[in-house]
């Protein structure tokens, strides 16, 4: 079992465009109860949810009022702080809603909204400016995989995303091969480990060995309760960024409690 005292495992649920603010309240309450009833140690494995923007205030109010041991964050952030940017969401506003994390550079932003490496880098800088932990997503397409192998594109994407970062207080990286997202065809743990190790090398080159050693690198792309334990056995994989399965409370709870699947 991969237990690195400097890197608390993180299981994150990216809800994407699902659950309105009322559904979010019920979901978060049930998820917290489910995990508490199962005796989950939230200090041993951190749990974070990433609702749509419209749900964040409701999630914040519930988490705060009930002192739920769940982290939460947004699925994107503007590179700007304020002004004439219709539809954008400022990192300052997310910080006011007590968001701890923000997903940046998800492949659905890169492909569906033509988000460039430069835009991703600017968003990372904005997140850090507002004391949000950027969860930087990188991953190759099926074409990239065929031509360049698994690591080349994620490594280049992470290097570009960190262009404006000097001494990151805390970042998280998520390796999400585009071809594995929503396909039911996850990467192998060996591939995830290969790429995660290469990404940790980029962190060491760019931000120093200390940051590299403490930065959590997640795998995402068709993570399920049946495959999470194998990913978590890999030394450079520190958690998962879960999409579809994060919307099913028993399934997501089982993913969070992956250690029960593993012979410690
Ligand atoms: O995009 C993802 C998480 O950000 C992964 O989605 P799936 O878990 O549905 O493949």
C-alpha cells in the first residue's frame, strides 16, 4: 500500500454539470453520513467534492454548519480577478466561499473550450494568488498516445501550467488520459505510475525536490471501486479524480474507502 507520510491520499469527486444546489445539499449530507457510518478516517484519506458553481454557496453553508469533514472546490476559475469578463468566476469569489481547491485545465475545458496551455498557466497563477490549491489536470489523447506514448503530452502540459509558479504553497496534479475519461476503459496502474513518476520529475525540475515530494498526483479516467486499490498501490499515485462514479454515493464511498479492498 502506497503510504507516504508527506502526501495524504486525496479522493476527489468532479461532479461536472450535475446536481443543482438543492440536490447538492442532500448529496453532501448523505455522503458525509455514509462515510462517517462506515468509520472513515478523513485524516487518513482526504475527500473533496467539486460541484457546479451554482451549488458552492449551499455546499459551503452545509459543510460549515454541520462541520462536515469534506473539502470542496470549483471546477474552473478566471485568470482575472474582476471586471468585464462575462460568465467568468473570480478566484477571489471562490475563496470567499471557502473553496480549498479549484480544478484547472480539465480536458473538457481544453477540448470543448479551446483552453490553451497559456490560459491554464494564468489560471494556476490566479488560483495561488487567492490561496486556492490548483488541481492541475493533464492527459494525452488517444492520438497523442499512439504517436508520442503516454508521458510526453502530460509532461509538456504540466511544465507549461507551472510557467508562472515560483514557490507553490500547495498544488495537486491529476493525470487524466483523455481516452479514459467516461469510456469505462481506465489506464493500467502501471501506465498511471509511469506518467505520475514523470510528472513528479517535472515538479522537481520546476519547483524543487521538496515540492515534488509533497505534491499529490492523482489518477483520473474511469476510476471505479473495482480498480481504485490497484492505482493506490502505485508509489507515485496519491489519489483519484473521479467523474461519473462520484455521483453514486455507495460507489464513491467505496472508492474513498479503498483501503478496505487492500491487504495492508
Ligand atoms: O474527468 C474525470 C474527472 O475529472 C473522469 O471522469 P470519469 O471518472 O467519468 O471517467
